[in-house]
């Protein structure tokens, strides 16, 4: 792919999906511009537990050391609590992965942006995608952005990538079709707490509620509660703090006790829920990556991991540049994603008993293993930094 345009690719969105895709494309020699309406190093509404596939990508790309250097604590065990029963699983070291990590998005997204810049990608913040440009045959040939001063900027490019999240403007402008819509959604409330002992990831389940704890940067632990949307409306919406602590007490009295005396930095944050979906991933002159094209309910904490997986699949397709390559991107994304999405939807239904929850988690684990095997089979040389 190389035309007379100043850029081969414009990526809209500079977080995990967009920055990773831009980094990989720039490493392959493409001229890449990334625009984002936000600012570098800022947070976003998301907890941030990475699964093995996500950490593996950061390791393969050489970005993991920057994340670790920011003091992101290693996670060496995951404990599943089904009522009073606890099942601790050690994170098996291997293939360069010594532990899992849950970097704050201020750390992870910035590390990926730094790597994209180092590879030669250009970043412009404070730029909102306003429109797309098309040629006479309906092919996307560029983007129009709006800056904070109200000025419009035309950017010609061979490919526009929408990495602009759940409310993707690119998906809306190209009318990307929703190819699969899940049935269930969960609501999440979370915050950051000090002085909670770091004993790895913990996921606690009772019928119709779950909570989790995720050790992260600056000695903080991210604690979340998750409930069906109906319960969110009746028990949490009116008084977020009281509702959060009530669910915590119900699901894990021990964690509730630890959290009770700790003040949250930045208050409690809430996500009311959205059903998972897959969208058409590409069309003439455009492609989608990350939540823009594939969103999964947060109950399985896997969106970032999948965004990092798909960044590499899309970068490979864009380098090849053919219609067949983009079709392969979508087919592979969907084949790897559907098992994850379907089991996530079954967990999000909150209609299981604790034995059924265990079975669903085993199915999730199988889907995650397939994803890791797929990543391990990708061409590592195509993603490395230049020597
Ligand atoms: C409550 C909650 C908890 C979660 N917990 C986890 C978890 O523990 N682990 C996990 O792996 N995943 C989790 N996820 C999922 C994860 O947050 C997403 O999968 C991930 O953020 C997707 O990244 P992205 O880069 O595709 O999009 P985003 O992170 O949404 O980034 C999109 C970027 O595009 C920019 N943008 C948007 N529109 C425009 C525009 N018009 N013009 C210019 N820029 C634009 C935005 O400013 C933003 O920077 C959670 C999600 C939620 C909601």
C-alpha cells in the first residue's frame, strides 16, 4: 500500500486498539497518522485486567518492559470464589510470560502510544473525527477532523481505521452492519482502594452478582461489583456508594471489610451496561478494530486482550492490502471471538447456579487457550521494533 497521499493509514482513536495497530503498521514502514479527540496519558471508563493473550502481545511487541517499569505489579495467581469455595490457579510461566498484569489505562495506552511514536507514527490529540471523504465509487479516501479551535482538517489516506471505541463514529459513518448481537448485559461499578493486600486477581461469584479485585499501579487495587442491569437500576442507581458496598458485603464480606475503611481516589465509576456485538470489520477504504468493531461485556475482562490480538490481525491485513486479506481479518477475528463472546453472554445472563458458573469458566478458559495458541502461531518478526 503506497499512494501519493501523505499517509497510508489514518487511525481514529489512540488507546489500546488504535495505538497498537498504528505501532505495528509504522513498524512495517507505513506512514501512519493517529488522531484522538482526547489527550495523551488520560484514563477511560474501564477496569483493566489483562489475560494471558494480552500480556503475550505486549511481550511479543517489546512493550511489556515499559508497562512493568511504571510499577505495574505482577499477578501470579487468579482465585475464583464460588460462594464460600475458593479455587486458586497459579499463572503458569512460559513463552516469555512470567505473570499477568493489570496496568491502569493511563499507563497501558501511553506505553502503546509511545511505542507507536517511536516506530514513526504521528499522533494528533484534540482532533475529533467529523466526517469521512469518499471517491466517486464510494471508497473511503480520507478523514475530516475538527480541532478544539473549531478548525476542520482534511486528511487523505488509503485506509481509515476506526479504533474509536464503543460509540465509533467511523462505524456510524460507514454504516458498518452489526453482524451479531448478544442478549445480555451487566452493569459495573468500580473504584480504586489503598492498603488492600495484593494476592493476585480475585473473582467472586454468587447468584445474580459478582465482584472482583485487580491489583494495579501506585499500590491501588481496583475493586468492582457487577450486577444485572435491573438490579443496578433498583439497588445502585439512586445511591452508587451505598449500592456498591451492599453488593460487596453480600458477595464477599471479607473484601467488603477491607474496602470499608479505604477512601477511593476519584470516586466510584459506573458503566450501566451494553450488549456485546460484532460489527462488519472492513469495507472499501475502511476497517474497524477494538470496541469499534467488537465489544464484549466486561464481566469476562477480556476487551483489551482481544483489542491487542485484533490490532495485529488488522495490521497484517492492511500491509497486504488486498480484499482477501481484509476478509481474512474479519473471518479470523470472528472465529476467535464468537466462543469468547458466547460464553461471556452466558455468564452475563446471571441465570446460572454456582456449579454452572464453574462450567462456563472452564469453557471461557478453553476459548482463551485457543486465542493464545493463535497468537503464538503469528509471525513474530513482523511485529518487532527495528533493531
Ligand atoms: C466497565 C468496564 C470494565 C472493563 N474491564 C475490562 C477489563 O478488566 N479487562 C479488559 O481487557 N477489558 C475491559 N473492558 C473493555 C475495555 O475497556 C475495552 O475493550 C477497550 O477499552 C477497547 O479499547 P479501544 O482502544 O477499542 O477503545 P477505547 O478504549 O474506547 O478508545 C477509543 C478512543 O477513541 C477516541 N475517539 C472516540 N471517538 C472519537 C472521534 N469521533 N474522534 C476522535 N477520537 C475519538 C476516544 O477519545 C478514545 O481515546 C472494560 C470495559 C468497561 C466498560
